């Protein structure tokens, strides 16, 4: 192969990889999201995707996603080092490419350095999902030069391309797989054309069959990988989200509560907890039917969801009871949000029931009202039932006089005023 053509190919490969790295690194530096950052993210949409995003944000699914990342990194390291070492042994013992052996060893050294940098030296999660795209691009560059240096269309290393594309199809989205497969096909054709002289008819047919097989493998792997990811993401959602209300479930809530207590113990900053009960749910079910009761539960859930911040955790505790965990919130802020939710629920009109639902709310603070998860939940339960005994549709603390329908207005705390700027909750009179 002419040295000028080889240098041109090297320059093009370098520019492509620099462009990919720039698309990954530069956007976060200017406060934007990388266009490649979603390559390996869940494929669910709407509320499903939002639930998984929030779960990842507050840490509920971090364990599972960390396990996936660790498994992926371990797999890539094993495959990469095995391939690099096997290729070095084959090139050294076979003597098939004496004129290009030094360049092949340099190529293997660069590939090993890249694996060492990405999987050993960089902190975990630095590149995010964009790591799949970056690794795919670098792997294709490596495979192209390897085929180029070992005979072009006669090279026995064509299988490197299907290995890269097939592995990528299992972890990235279909569009990314399609782009990677097309890039692999073009790279293989270029390497085959430049790596040897004029090909014969049988060699051209072999290249065409190889490219067809490569694209079909990408399609099959993409379909299988997409269905596996959808099934996994749906299972994760079911394990964390209540299907009726779309809020998190009881198990997820307790995991988030324990995590928040650990964080609070480290930082010395407390948090608040709300427990809400839908008043007279049985009466709604008996008079208007269970569909009306379900609508009332969804109305309460929607009101809670619209009132809390992104870092707050709202869950259906069980039956007609809900809880909301409010990190970095003082008791005044918790009381303000409780009043906002109470008023918001009472303002909803249920067509099926012919009336507006109401909730009784208890507000507690950590560690003032409980130093353990059980103690805090007991206090929250006591506060909620204090609200019910006082006449329902009001807010109460565990040992304070209920307020709400007769209480004085309260101002938002610093934490919640950041979300609800300049908002003053004015309870209705009488």
C-alpha cells in the first residue's frame, strides 16, 4: 500500500476519533447534554422513563446500574486483553506479515493503552453511556488498520468487525448499532481495497458476503438487545413503582429512607417526612364504585407528584396511604408543602364520585421526631392519625395542635421556596 494513502487513512481515523471524543467531552463543559450520552440509556418513554430517571437520581437503582457497568467493564477487559495477546502471539509465531509486523505491534500497544486508560485509569462513570460509542469507534479504527496491515481482503482478521458490531448491538440503541455497522462495513471495504492489489472476482464476492453477514448480524443483535433492555427496564420499573398511581412503592421508599438517614448522619442536615391518608376511601368505593376510588388515589398521587421537587421521593405506602420524603427540608418547609398538597387535593373534582377528595397529613422531621426509620414512621403515623381525630382534611405534627382549616398561614422555608418561589400558603377560613 502506498505510504501516502496510509498516512491519509491514519489522518482520517484520527480526526474521526477526535470528533467523537469532542462530542462526548465538550457539551458537559458548556452545560449541555452530549448527543451521544443516551446511546446506552433505557428505551422506555414518558412516565416509565421518568420513573427510572428519578430512581437513578436518588440512588434507588444505582446498585443495579453499577452492577451492569462493572459486568460490562470486566467483559470488555477480558475480551480486549485476550484478543490483543492472541494477535501478538499469532503475528509473532506465524511469520505471515514480516514487513508489517512492527506496525502491527505498535497498533496492539496503542489498543492496550486505550483499554488501560478507559477501564483502569479514568474514574468509573466519567464517560457515561457515551463510552460505548467511543469504544466502538476506536475498536473500528483498530480493526481497520489490523486488516489493512494483514493483507486487506485476504486478512484472517475480518471476524474482528462482527465481534465489535455484535457486542455493541447488545448494549446500545438500534440507531447507534446501525451507524456502527455501516461504519464497520465501510471500514472493511476500505481496508480490503487498500491492503492488497486488484482483487479477483472471488475476492470481491467474499467481501460482499462478509459485509452482508456483518449487517445482518447487526440487525439480529440489535433486535435481541433491544428486547432484552426493554424487558429489564420494565422489570426495574415494576420493582420500584406502584402500577396504579405511578409513585414509588413501599419497598423503594424504605430503601430511599435508609439512604437519606445515612446521608443526613454524614452531613448533619435533617429532612422531613409526610404521611398522607385519603379520607373516606371506603365510602367512595361503596357509593361510586372502586373505579372512583382508584381515580381518587390517582388524583392524590398526581397532586403530590406536581408539588414535590425532583430530589423528593413520593411513594404509595399502602392502600390509601402515601408518604413523601423531603431531603434538605426543615419542619416549616415540610408543613408548607403538606398544606399545599392538602389544598391541591381538596381542589380536585372527581366526576365519578361527585365530590372532591381530601387528605389528612402528618408532618415529622428527622432526627427530632425519630432517630431510626421505625421511630420516624411511628411518629408520622401518630401525626397523621392526630389529623384524622381532629376532623380530617388538615395537617398535624406528632405532638402539635393540628392546623389547616383553622390554622394561620405559614411561609415557605428556604429549601422549598427555591422550588415554589415567593409562594405563601394561605389556608382557607373555617
